[in-house]
């Protein structure tokens, strides 16, 4: 028992097989009035039977349009992926740069604070040294004055009294 597809093949004429598609062409050349650019297509068990050459042109045009649309979609997807990757890389670089800048700023501020603390400590030490020197000089001066006064008073008392006690 022949299938509908086999019957159509034998009744319509010769056929050419391309992958899953069967192009069925008529035995005799159709009249010019039979050509329709958008003529109907017959489907037979996964194959396509073309009534006219115009139908074949329509299928080829549709296939080309489908391929162009697929290529355009793939190109758009690739461009979108590239843009997303570039945006992510730029955001990551900006965040890393901000972190580095913040670390550097914090280090500079800490170093400035340390420098200020060192300067303050050095000034305080210098002031303390000056105060200590002044206090030592004043104490030594007072001691010298007291010694001089005691010696002068002692000499003057002993010279007035002589060898006897006063």
C-alpha cells in the first residue's frame, strides 16, 4: 500500500531530496498563468510539494529572511553580551579604584596624624627641656646666691667679731 506522499510523488512527477525537504516538480512545464509568487504550498509528511516555480522562490525568500533574522538576533545578542561585560568590567574597575583611593587617603591621613603627633611630641619635649633648663638655672642661681650671701655674711660677721665670739 502506497502512502499519500508516495502517491503524490508518482502522480506529480519527479522529485529531488534535500535533507528533510522533498522538492516535487511537475513533469510538464506549467503555463505562465500558473506561476504565482505567493502560491499555495502542499505539505506531505515533512516534505514540501511546490505547485509552481513561484512557490519555490517564496520558500527560498522565506529561508533567506529566516537566516537573516537569525543572524541579526545572534549579532544583537553578542553586542548586548559585550556591552554588559564592558559595563561590568568598568564598574569593577571603578569600585577597585575607589577602594584604592580610599585606602591611600586613609593612609595619608594616618601618616599626617602621625606626623602631627610626632611634631607635637617634639615640641612638647623641646618645651619640657627648656623648662627643665630654666628651672635648673634658676635653682643653681638661687643656690649660688644663697651660698654667696652666707659666705659674705659669715666673712663680715667673723671679721667684725674677730677671734672672740660675739
